[in-house]
């Protein structure tokens, strides 16, 4: 036996199928070499298209569409999370009409015309945030909702037709990854202490990846949005984030070897110190930036991370500010060769979005009632608007969210460096 052969056999004894002698496992990187040319991929510090040319993402997040957020409904101190907003709608018009309301909401808030507008003004990508409950009931693991997948299918199809890249973004994960209203959880990020929730996260992503593994319009899968806040009592869980990312990525790779996987940092996607070296070749690291100074120093940690590990970084969320700040943030990102995605595309009343719509009729009455969410049953019953009032308000909302009833905020669009 040659010396080289002996070394190979010894290595096989120590590591067989990724299992070490001490029983631990080691996630193996994906095989070297470029994936099929139909898909976007990572090459060094850049994302490139099927033709190998660099892609600098310029996109918008479709917030409030497949995951409702109270502040975009202008509910003030009322309901904040999707489950609370859904309860309010059912309270106003009853559960049967509420189901019809949400079906129409999905059809109208983002429609083909919205995707066409984003292409026309110069965007090249969209980020689609969704609640995992869009595709599977919270209390029925293993059950899949075709109606929810159909909503994703539609937007992916429209994007493909318009030549836009799609990032599928798990904004609300099983158990909750943040413990705030934005993840529709129960007030803590239970995902990090629940094996059942973690396995369900893997299962949901495998199902999604199985569905879109052959779809070239999908640029990648963003595994979690803004995991773990900066609460002192939750910092103990920071070290669990990357191992969970490894586990979910391994599940995805069982069914989809090609699409990019996007990893957000801890503490609202701002802290990359939780990451070690990249554990596979096709990873992008996402950071978020809101309200702070628009200086190179403010993004230096991400630039340093990119250089150290030779990977792309992406400004996956920014915005909610005045046009001048938006313009400065775009220039900062592009000067440093960083793709960006601003938030959100559409809002009620506020001009800090590409499209905005007016407040519906009777909305002040809805908001006043919504503030009583913690009141007693009898108090709420006495204060509840008439069914006709609630129905009129919600029907008017469904009318106003259509792009034909919205205004395009030209100052905001120009601040993004786009053409209204």
C-alpha cells in the first residue's frame, strides 16, 4: 500500500459521511465549480447573472402584502402584528367576510401593474416578505396551503415576465425569530428555544425550495428577516443563529443545489459578529440600515466582512426616511458597490414609498376602536362600529390599495436614482 493510499483510507476512517469519531457532524461545502448557467450565483464578492456579468441589485421590499404590519395600516397604538390585525378585521365584519377581505387584499395590494411600474422606473429586483403561515397553517404541520403558494407563484411569474430578480424573504418564521410585531410571534423569539419550530423552519424552506428550484427568476432565499433583537436577555441566543442557518441551508441543498442563500445578521440584521467563515460557496450576507448617519463609517463593519471573507454583502432593507436621506443612502451603497433594497414599496398616506394611497373612509373610527384591543369584552362590544361602517371602511381600503388609485411619489423615486 502506498503512503498516499494509506492517508486517504485514514481520512475516510476519521470522517465517514460527514460524521467525526466524536459523533459530531461537519457540514460539507457544496461541490466546487459554477452551478448551471440558468441561475444567479455568487462569484467572490459579487452576485453574477447566468451570463457571468455582475448584478448590482436595486430593489424594493413588498412590505404589508403577505405579512401585515400595524404601522402601515396607520393603526397608531392599536394592533401591530398580523394576528392582531386579522383579529380586528374579523371583529369588524365577521370571520366569513374577513376571509374574503384577505383574499382580495392579496389580489390587489400587489398586482401585475405594480411589478410593471417597478420595472419601468428602473428597479431590477423585488424582495417578497412573507409569513410562513401563508403556506402552512400554524397548528397543522405538514399541511400545505396551495392558495398561499399561488400568491408567490403569481409574483414570481410577473417578475420573470418583466425581467426582475426575486428574493423570497421569510419575514415571520415558526415560533418567531425576533419576538416583535414584525414576525407575528407571541412576544419572544421562540424559534431559538424550540426544536419543533426549528424543524418546521427547515421543512417550510425545503418545500419552498422544491417548488422554485428550477425557477431562474428567483435570485435567492433569505432565511430569516432581522433575527434576534438587541434585548439584553436574548443575547445568549446569538451563537445559535449561524448553526440554525447551516441546518436550514443543508435542508435546502437536499432539494435545490443552485439558488443563492441569504443570511441576515443578528440584532435587526446589523451584527455580523455572529458569523464565522462562509460554510458554502453560494452565500450572500444581508445588513439593514435605518435612521443613522449616512457615512462610510456606518457601514465599515460590513465592508470589512466582505474583504475578510470574500463574499457579497447586500443592503437588504433601508428607508422610512426623507428623500434627502434616501438619496444619500443609495449613493453610499453604490459608491461601495453594494446592492440595495428599500422598504416599503407602498404605504397609506406617507410619501416615504414609491406608491401611497389615501386613508379610507371611516378609518378614524376603525383606529379609535382598534385602540381598545386590551379592553374588556363588554367595553369593546359597546364601542364597536356598526357592521356597515366597518364594511365600508375595509371595502374602501381594498379599493384604494390598487395602483390605479395610488399616487407615485416622484421625489422619492428620484431620490432612489430612478425615473418616475
